C-alpha cells in the first residue's frame, strides 16, 4: 500500500504536528565482518603504558584502595568489570570499567535507581535477577484490576507492549537481550552464584517492545514503552534498538523526557555514524548517551562517530545472565483419558547410541496397562512423492519397533511384546481414517523430514492435515494413545486447538529462531526430572526446523529439554553489553548524586572516562567508561558543580580533597571564594582541562593558599574552553567549608577589546568616535567571535553601512539568525541582533559568511563588525513562574518587545510582582499617549509613582530604576493606580520585562 499521499495530506494539515509511518525497528545484531611551590607535592610517576592501555587512571588515593572482589563464580569471566589479563592476542589489562574499585567507595549502595530496559523482555525469575526487578507497589498482583489507575492491569513487574499484557517474559518469545542487559546492569553481586552486576543500587523495570523471535518492534510500541517508563518513575532507560530512519515521534518523546537514555550506535561493523546516521544515537540529544562497544584489547567492535558517540564500553565475550528457562523438545501428556508423547526433534536425529532406548521408553509410557499392545505405524515423511530431502525413515522406525519386541506381518517374534502394522501416506495427503486407527491401541506417527527446508514457505500445507488432526483428536478422546514425532511435525499447527487443547502444549519457536538469538553449540539435551527420560543427557543434535513447546497445564510435562545455561557469553550483539555497562555506571553515579539530571550524569561519565588510544577520533571523548572515577569526588573528574554555592566537610587525615568539575568557555572569568570553620586551613586550586589528577601541582592555573586560614579566593580569566577542576584541599584541620562560585560574564556591556571576547580569524580594529568605545573590530575573511555570558538577554551592537555583509549568529551552537549588516548609509551603535533566552550560561557566536546583501553589488565587500555585546538579566512579562499577576491583565505579541510580548492592565489596583536576588531592578515597558500611572513598591514600601505617558510611542523604555539595594532577596510590585496624565487618553500600564542587576 502506498501511504505517501496520505502522509502528504497529514503533513499539509496545520493541525498535525508530524506524520510518519509506524515503521519496524530492529534489535541489534553483529555484522558478519565484525566477529571479532605549593602545598601540593609532585604526582607519583605513572606506570609505563601498553599499546592501547588506558590512561589517566586513578592516582594516589585510589592506589591504596582495596578493590571489592565478589565471590560470584563467573566474575573472573567478567573482564568488562575487572580485567587483569595482559596478552598480545586477546586482552590488555585494565581495559575495564574499574567496578571493584568503584564498589569500594560505596557506603550503603546509594539511592535506588530504576533502570528501564526497553528491549525484548526480562527473565524476572532468573536466580540472579529475581530480587533486582522493579515492583509496582501500588498494584495488587493478579486481581485483574488496574489498582493504580495507570492504564495497565496488574503491571506488577513492567509491561509487554509487543503482546499487550503484563508478562515481559513470554515462553514463546524469549526475553533474550533484555535479560542479558539486566544482568550486566544489576545482577546480585557477592551472592556466590552467577555473575555480578555493575550497580548494586539499580532496580530493573522490564519493558518489552520487541520480539526476540522476529527481532523487531514498531515505533508506536517504543513510544508506549518510553511513556510507561517515564510514568513509572524510571531514572535511566536503555534503548535496545537501532533504525536507519529517524522518527519525529521518538525524537519528540526523548526531547521531552527527564530520563537519561542509553543508546547503541548500531552494529554495522566500524560504520561511521557521522557519515551514515543511525537512530536514536544520531539524534545527538543532551539526555542521550551513545556508547560504542570494544573488546578486551580495546579495539572497536561496533559503529562509531567522532561527533555522535560519546564514549565506549566493554562488549564482546562478556559473561552475563541468559534466560533461565529450558525449552522442551519433547513432552508427555496424560489426561487420565488418554496418553500421548510429542517429540519435536525426531528420534532419527538423536545420537544413534540412544535412539532405540529413547524410543522404547516412549512406547513403554504409551503401552502401560495394555497387554501386548497393537500399534499402527504411520509413515507421513513425504517420502512418497516428496523431494530428495524428504527421504524415507520407515526402515528406521520399523527397526525401533522390532528392537522393542514388536512383531509385524512377515517378521514374527517369539514371545512378542505386541504387534505393529504400517500405513504409508503420500505427500500432502490425509493419513489413516479414524476407523483404521480405532483398531489399534496406539498410533506412532512420524513425519521425518516432511516440509524439508531450513526456512519453509509459510504458505505450504500443514504437515498434519486438518483431517489428520480431527481424526487423531477423536481417536485420543476415545482412549487412544499417540506418539507424534518429527522435526517439523507441528508445521501449520502451531496455534491449532489440536496442539493447545488436545496435546495441552504451546508452540514456542523452532531451532532456527533460537539459534539466531543464542549460541546453542555444545549444549546438552537432558531428561526432565519425574519424566520417562529423567537422568538422560546427550549432546544436543542440531537440525533445522525442530520445534520447541511448553506445557499449558498439568496434563503435560516437558520431558526432553535443552540444558541452556543461566549464564554465558552473549554473542548475538556487541551493542547490548555496551549499553548495559553504561546504564549500570550511570545508575551508580545517580545513586551517589541524586540531584543530578541526565545532562550532568552524562557529562560526569565523559569527564571521568579512561582515555584509550583506539578511541581517539572514534568517539567524542576518546574514552571508555570508568565507574570508579565516575563516582569519586576525591580526584578528577570530580562532581559537576552547577550550583553557585556548596558546603561540605573535610578531614586532613582521612578525607582531604573535594574536586568539582566546572564547564568554562574561553573569555569567561571565574571567581571562587572559600570560607571554612575556625581552626581549619583549607586551600583552593583550579586545574586545567588537561589535568589528570589533583594529587600534584601539574595543571594548576589558579590557586589561593593562606597559612592558618580557610579564607581563600581567586579570579581567573579562562583562556581555553573545556572542563576545569576546582579542588578544595584540607592542608590542616577538620571541619566544614563553603565554596562560592561565579563564572560566565554577568550583566553589562562588553566592548570589542574586552578580554572576555574570543576572536578567531584576521580581525582588524577600526576607530571612530561614533562607536561605543571609539573603536570596533571587523573582518572580511573566514572568522568568528565568541562570547560566553550568564543572563537572559543578549544584544549585539555594531555598525551598518554599504561595505557590510551577512553574518550567521549562533546561540549555544545552534543557528539563531542570519543577519544583514548592509545599509545604503552609515549608522553606528545599531542593535544588529537581540534575543531573550532562559536565564543560564550561554555562548553567542557571530560568524563571517562571505555573503552579501541582495541590495549590494556582487563585488562589494562583505565585512562583519563587532562594536559590543550587551548582557542583561531580564525577567520577561510572560514568565509566569517568576511574575505574579493579580487582576485583569492581557498579553499582546510583537517582535518589537524584548521578549516578543507585553502584558497590560487597564484597571485600578491590578498588580504585577516579582521576587529577585540582586542589587538593582529596572522596569522596561512601552510608553505612549494612551498610558496611565503606576505605583512602584519595593519590599512593601511605596518607592515611586511612574507616569507611562509620552507624546510619542516608544518600546523598551526604562520607566523605573531603583536605587542601589543591599545584596539579597527583594520584591518589586507594579500597581495600576487607576490615574493618568491629563494629556493621556488611557490608563494602560504594561510590563515588558524586569531587568535585574
């Protein structure tokens, strides 16, 4: 169906935000080609590095740490957690995430962090996961009621959006990837079984949006899964899928979520995502962490991207949890009225040494209580009229019966146990009639290699015809007994009442589907306890199309099972283990730092990673995960410092360092002030982005050391953009401290020659008394200027004239406008660009484009000039989170206003009020001939009466400016007095913005 016209119709509808097909996406699988003079003393000398050995390892204080090595038996195989093997062929020591070192820092494990695994389900009963699964404590299990009113009935342990039920662990659709991921994230550690998970504080929220057997799901299922994870309070969400096509709906969901998402770049071996995008990795969102997979030598195994993938994590040959169910190849059915044996492998495919004995046990089960049973042997292997693969197994099955002591026509046996006769069925024909079967105590129906094809045509006829199933059903219900055997005997009957209601079995999948999601080589076929094959164990035969089943009720029991281990290497995907290590490490960070948001957590993970030479140019950071450094606040990378003030304690003997990470841009001035308790001598240092440890003086760019006191401070003009590290060091004493920080460039006018502006390119200075400081800078060649500021309003001041061209303006790396500086006449001190932004730290970049205005001649210059930047802290009228309105106020919109709107009152006693922190406040408002008078109150006191009347309309006029205020919190209220100037024709009082100093 061509949905193009329908999509076009929806996209053209102004009421439709976006329209897209509900495409299928896939879980990942490996590409075939990718199979394999200071108080500080000098820092200790680093050990010699290996070829791809990680650098910037934990130093000094961590050297004395005793890593916590758990007693889980498979922990030594978890090189991703702790790698001590060093050889040239397979492994480089310390290519790992330093998990034992991280665990040694944990006190109580930290805050519980919920990790939503959006994948193909999770084995919630796995012995190493059972108590690591999230529980919805507002839901009463199995009462059939949506107790918490969230729209999902009995969602005690998550939800299955692929099958729309509350079971994220379907027998017929194994929870493979999700179980693998969950074990690496959160398996119980130090419990003497299995493996250890990265994060002891993590709980797994299972969300099934994909089928492991079809390896796919849809955008809509993923969207539902993301919404559910958000609704149920998940902190981290693993996105276990990739798509070459972007989805606006997925992008929208990720952008509007507070969760930290972990995504893999895709498994197209060594594909560059910067050139060939894959989603969700290539959305490049601040709350999405994308990780490549590496093996134990540090070599890449997955896609990568210098501009797309933040870092790497362990991937190949890492032990983890696998689904703990053992699927059944065979079953025995006893309803009390009849008995049956199902064998989905076919006795012909068992090792020859056990074929006869295994068949005889089935006969004994069927013949129990019958003296000399008679058997009808039905040959339905399509060998009569079939293709060359559908050869006859009649001789083999006759030999099984003869060996078991059954005689047939022409082959009499002394003291025979019973008799048998043969009925051969031509290909695709009906088998024996009911009347024929009723003459026998038991029917042995073998299908051999019927429908022989590794991937049979889904439209091919059923191996058992409808007539066959009806006749066998009637035969059994009358007390008959059946042995049905063959590697594809259930083809076409997978969901039939014959299977579910007569044999009391559910079809799961066939061997081809299972082998795509788990490596079944070297597994054993075992007999289930309490069945006819109890105690039996033989190597698993590998044959196409053999079918697995599960008992539906107590009438059936699986008797031949694949002995699938609960733990093993996971070879199906390199991306799944990588995202699991990342999600687990993120959970550790969030557990120790509950106030972090997704962006802060990702920044900390990137700052704290180990540099690995093979990742240079392959990821943004060039690093792999390091859990120890990610949660340590005693050394670089430290704790991201977002607040302007922090208070903690230090002890010179046991806890002497606090390290904080601060993102700074070239041109910023950072001002730091430290105070401490009496009797303490704490010092303050700032380390450069190249520093790897605070245990030494290398990398110090600013310091304050005053003996005998903790009163320290410095001011530093940042030369290089990057992550800087503030270190509070307890030189002597024990006690509390407070660190106050101010950075970025606050309110004010910054001329073109200010140190805070960073120019790139061949800028020249021009002088003119008409310019704001008598000079400006200009360029007519590739180049740009950057300026980092803290505020909510930025203005670029410059000149317009016939020599000017067009500039691109970027705010925080995103294009904000293309501005023409051209004019037919000269004008200076012009507002070339202005923009209201959220109050925060921002960077404006003005870049030369070489383009000329359409009004200019082609050969004219295309200069770009900068006279000054103006920064303001404006609280806009529309910011109702800060401005409180009482009365009747109306909002009008226009680009002439500072924030593109003003809010107006026409009635007496209406008021607008804000509370702010600062030393001065101004009121910006439109004035004109229809304006009234307002009373201004500061901290409850009438301060001034302001007349908004002017004979000429003006916008953005400063109608009120307070005197200098004490530094602190203040409240300003603007009240419509209900009076006006005699010359005015109206009573309007408007708010454009409040400017705070």
